[in-house]
C-alpha cells in the first residue's frame, strides 16, 4: 500500500499555517533553528516552495524554474499578510497535486528527476520540519504530530545519506534511545537540545 504523501503534505502544511497565525508582530525578525533565516525568511521559503509545486508538476525545466518570479529574492511573496499568503500557497499546491496523473509524472527537481508522488513526500517533509523550526522560533510547543513524524522518518531515513551535500546540516549526535521526533530532526540536521540551550 502506497503512502498518501499528498494527504500528509496537506496536514503538515495546514499545521504550519496554524503556527504562522500565532506569530506575534514583534517576532517576524526572530532567529530560527535555520541559522541564516529569521521567521519571515522561513515563512517566505515555505510559501515559495508551495507555489513552486504547480510549475514543477507541469514539467518546467530547472533553468526555467529559476527564472520565475517566485525564484527571485526581490519578489515579495508574503506582502503585508503572510498568513493569507501561506494559506493560499498551500491551496495552490494541494490543487496541483490533486490533478489526475500528476503523481506518476516524472518532474524535475534540484535533487534529481522524480515522480510527482516523491515530490509530494519531499514537500511534506519540508513543511513538517519547518513547522518545528517555526514553533521553536516563536516559543510555542514544538511537538509534532507523531503520525506525521513516523511517516516523515520512514521517508527520509533510507535516503538521508544520498541527499546532496549541503541539503541539510550534518546530523548531530543525539545520545542513546532518542524518541522518533528527535531522530527525525537529527536526520535533518537539527538538535533540539542545542537550540533550547541557546534560547
């Protein structure tokens, strides 16, 4: 039985939207576990990734993807209402993934060509882990949905070592017997303990 990554993607993305709704007016420049990004930059990244789903599923070559407005750093995808922007971007991606046949279509992605189903898995994983990043940054409960964590770990663990260098930070040492969320975060270069100590 195949994992329905589109359903998982939507669940993780809607939870990310819920977290964006909790960002305080003075928190948009707060640091995040992604060392080069503040909260606004993190949300900007997620919105751009969601909006890219449609052209990627349409088969756009990577060179042309890089020429779209959403790939331009000076193009403001959040405007004055980041919450509306992120919700809209999720709607766009969910509708794109729902089109007949796209999950079996080969698409182009920076980590290599893949079928649409695998793209949904990557997008699901990205938005789930960025939910943890955002929760940490704004100081709310960063416990992820255990079912989503299990699905993300099963997706990432077999391929983590094969991802291009620099895609994630090196996996930290997390000690003996870490829980599944800690294991997942470590695979994606995140150490919750180190982040918490830095707060």
